[in-house]
C-alpha cells in the first residue's frame, strides 16, 4: 500500500531521527531525541505526540445513539454530553473489530475515534450497519489533527494556554471545546500513556500552527515531542492493547482482559450471544504480562514454552561473546503454550517486558515460562499487570495548587540534580 501522511508529516521528516510505516500505512516518527529520554520525560514532565493517524467517524441523526448501542459491547445510554467512553466493537462471533472511544456532543451527535490500523475497516463497519437506522455516518479523519499532550505537568502547562475552558475542572474521560491561540479545538482528558494527559482535536489545516505554538510556549515545562518507540514502552508498561498487535477478530474482549467493558444488561448488541457462550465456557488463552530475563526484547510471535528442565549445575562459558556468563539454566519443553504480541524495556520499571497470549493453565502471575529469542531460550515470568502504577493514581490525579509551576522548575531540577564529584 502507498504510504499515508498526517498533517505534521513535513515536521516529522525534518525533525525525527527516522520515519517508519505503521498502522493504516501512515509514516510515523520513531523518535526525535532518544526513546528512553522521551519515555522518561513523559513520566516526569510532559510530552507531545502526533496521533492524527487515528480515525474519526462523525455520527449524526435521530438514530445515532441506537446505532452506537447496537455496535458497541459497552453501554452509552447514560452517557452525558461532554463525556467519553471506551469500548470494543465485535463481530457476530465475538471477535474484536476494533477498540474505540465514543464522544457524545448531544442526543443526536456522536464521534467514534478508531485505532490507526483498522481505521478504514471500522468506518465501513459503522457505515454498513447504519443503513435504515436514521443515522448519518461520515469519515472526517482527513479534516482532523489529533495531538496528545501527556505527563504529570500537562495540566499545569495547558492551564497557561487554553482559553474558553477550565482545564482544572475537566474530569477524566471528559471533553470540552476550547481555544489555544487562534485555533479552536476540543480538549479531551484522555490518553495512551498511563499519565495525566490530554488529547487535542484540531482542524488539520491548523495542525502545524498548533504544534509550533505548543513547542514555543512550553519550554519551561520541559515539553518534548515523542515518537512511536516511546509510545510503545509507555503503553506496554500500562498493559494497554494495540489493535493489530494485541487485538484482532481472532480474539474476544474476554481473551484480552477487556470484558469489564461488556454491558450484558443491554439485550441487543452485535456479538452478545457469542460472548455469553465464551463467558459460560471459559477461555483457553489469556493476554498476560511477562517479565523477561533478557537484555533484548522478544519479537512479535516469538514462541512461549513450558519449562521441561531446570539445571541444578550452572556451567560458565569461557569463550565467545558471552564469556563469563552461565549457560542457560532452563530448557524449553516441546509444548508451545503461547506467543508474544509485543515487547520492550520498561524504562520506568527497569525490566524487560512483554505481553503475550498464553494458555490459561500457564497464565497465572508467578508462573515461569520460556520464550525463544533469536533461537535462544530465555526465562519469562508471568507478572501482574499493569507493570507501572497499578492503581492508576497518575491518570486520575486531581488539580492541586502545589502542581509544579514554571518559575519553580529550575530550582526543583537543580535541587534534584546529582552533586558533582570533587
């Protein structure tokens, strides 16, 4: 497929270290400085990412709510204007068509935000099911730019530039119209990093103006752009799934641990009967987190095995690139019990992490497995997820008068800096 470009493509081409083709055939910046620096800056200060590859589907009309209730496994009947809700959309067999967020403007106006990879498939799915429902479905992706502003200092920064809206009072998974400079936009308190964060929906033609304005006005808050490498490590630390890698029509929300967003009290949504059967019969595989005893990440689809033997005597190697290391103390059995869907170093937790589909019998926290990385067996331990901030305290952080201000940032950084050795 030909490459697709977001409205910020020219900036990324000039400033990013490398562009790669990703979901939806868009060209994505891997990083601007280093993935580690960008990751840690989002955790400590504030980062900004171009997410304009995600799809926006506008749905209007007297049948808009009825259509969305039919498509989503979650319920939206209690959704208020200005509120956001997460859900999956499933096919008749219960397989995940996409995981989306839905925005409610009023009783007859909604917007569904799709994943990047299945964007066109998801739009067609919504459009085709709208026939005879009294709803008008429009793909408005090309007209919208989406910028993510994420990190513990994101609210403090946006407070200084957002007009016509109160950022401090904006609750988690709520949105409001606002203005930054001369750009009218929507500010949504949501994100994909596990941090306090916001997503800005702006006209595509003003994307570069908004991006440059944010870069110019945020220096004292240490805002830095970040690319897909940091996005991957941030979202894997929080065990947030990515469609295509972790989610597909092969798996149901139960397999991916998303069943808490299924509203079975709704009596009519696509996939309901199939999902009830899965609930009754149980699962053969689950999506779980792993901590790897490795210095390099696993690759997508690397195989997982149960352990057949544990060596009681560790023999040290005396030659080659691995001289001084012990030979592999564990050996894989012939029984494959799963496969890796994504892997990276968790820079905030200091561990090599992976997510994987694993046979249910081997999916409990603390269970030891073997992952085959570059033909070599590596020990992996099933871990509780998310790996970082399991209580989600950072996402739901409330506005406080003592949030870092730009005038105190320099003093704070100097106070926390290591002292020079004499």
